[in-house]
C-alpha cells in the first residue's frame, strides 16, 4: 500500500456520541456538523476510540463495492462495541490503495501500513479490509485475523463470499454477507480487547451463518472487562530521545506483562529456526567444521562453566538485538514519529520472540554437536592431545565444548543468515492463528 495515498484518510459518516451510541448521517445527525477524527467529546468520562479503516484491493478489483462494504461493516459493528464498552467510537476510512498482485497474504504483510496510520493520524485501532485471500501460519485461508498486541484487525472478503464446499453466497451488499461481516469484525475486535473463544455470544468461534441478520451481543460477564480495557485507550506516548524511548519500553512492559507473556506463549518462538532455513543453515554449517577442529576443542575444554554460560547468554542477546535492528523489525520507522504504549509492547514482544528464537537455534545446533560428539567423534582421540593437563574428557567437558561451538553457530547464523522472511516472524509474534 502506498504511504503517500494513505496518510490522508477521510472521516466516514459513522461517528459516536459521548454516550457511546451510533450517530450516522441523516435525521439523527441534523443540526450539527459531523466531527472529524481530531474532534473530541466534551464528556471527559467517556473514552474516545478512533478506528482507522484501510482498504487494500487487488489490481483491477472493483473498489467501490469494497469501500461500501467496509463502511457498512464498520457502521453495523461499532453499535455493539459502543454498547459493550460505553465508549465513543468513531470510524475513519482512508482512501483505497491497490496491492501489487492478488496473491494470498498473511495479515503481517499489512502491518507496516497499519502502524504508519496509527502513528500519523493517530488511530487507536486499525481495521484492514482486503479482497485477496488471507492465510494463517499454517497456510489456511480464513475470513479474518486479529493482533491484540498491535491492535490491528484484517478482514478478507474472499472467504465471506466463497465458502469451501458451498456455492458463492452472494454479493458484498447481500444481507448474509453484511451481517456475518459485522459479526466477524466485532468478534475480532473482541480479541483485540482480549476476550477469547471461551466466552459465549459474539465471541464464540466464528462461522458463516447465511440466516444471520444481526450481530450477537457480548456475554454479560465480560462487558465490565471490556469497559475496563477501553478506558486505557488512548494511552501514553513519547516522541523523541533514545533514552526516553528505551525507558518508555521498559515501563510499558512492567505495566502490561500479561499480554506480552501470552503472545510469547502462542508464538512458538523456539521453533522459529525451522521456518527460517537460511538462518539455520548459516548457524549449522560452520559448526560442523569447528566440531572437528583441535582449536575449538582446546578453547572449549579450557573454558570455565561460568564463562561458557555468560558467553552463550551474551551472544544470544546480541544476536537478537542485531536481527531487530538490521531487519528493521521495530516501530516506528521514522524517529520523528511518536510511539504509543501498545507499539512499545509490540517492540518488546518482537525482541523477546527473537531471544527465544535464538535460544531455540542454540538448542538445535547444540543437539547436532552433542550427537556428533557422542556418536561420531572417536572417544579416545582427546586423551592423546598434548594440550590437555588431564587426559580424561568427561560428560561436562563434552557439554561445555558443545555449548561453546553452538554459541559460535548462533552468532554466525545471525550475522550471515539473517531472517529471509520477517513477515513470518511478525505473524508468529503478533497475530492469532485462528479468527
């Protein structure tokens, strides 16, 4: 999506009054000008939530129906959200932007543009509507996915119109598509507010219902929780100064450890090296040579356990920092932009994902090295080396040598291999794997 086109969004005709009810163009809005995104309610007790709607369409796609669909979906969806959160919801639609092709996309591929809008406007939440297929980490096509941490929702019309095993449901303006889309949007935004599938009502696992003609309500026992979360929006931000930003990241983590931990647990970060073959190859290849090198054994056997552990921990953290900055995985892109608390949490989580991934890479390389030491390397070879004061090489010595060589492999992988698909990492770190 083109940033030059996207930074001038136009306010839709859906705005919220201070009581949290919908105000549309028509009789209810007569006598006053519709507020813009920068207008605020006089009621200081009602939190104001600005939602940016971005439209990403395939080349040659019919834009006007998609734009009308996105506007209608937001108009239908925010009524239930306003009632559940007692917040003043306002929806702002940006100019549509074409994609380079109609290939399937992961939701993380829309993250840069969504974050750009959140920093520039600013928006509290961003909804991306696209007509190309949307896929999960397992390459399954889904109707939509949400990132509670980044506060980004992506909705695809492809599965809403073409359900596997069924005939095409109908046009975008059909009643079935309209109300299922609104239900899906509320469901995904519920995930953003940290509601889960264990809750009933609209948070039950989404499935397309051709007979649906309204948005199911939120379960009564989670509305108080949603209202409490809504009061935190908008949030604190900081603009310039690297020390201030670093401190802001630390404070944000201390305030919100739960969502960071939850995202780490669902990310399966230690398994990330298996999805990044270039990184793994660059880490394993040199270690296969080092494990048969006398110099590597000399150093490893003469290191203390403490030095080996500190070297491994320091190298894992250094590799994560290197990948974070070289691969440009942090936000914002420009130093002049402000950074909000939830974007700081995104950066912190991505960093911890990288640390966990480097730990997984360390274990992967170490397992290969230990296998070679125990199964391939001649057991009596080291006893004849003149550099050893004690010719006995025990289990601890073998583990220490393996850890030393594995640490070198982690550094080699981070420096030489890098991450060939940063979108895959972001998807693991930020987006749920099911609607």
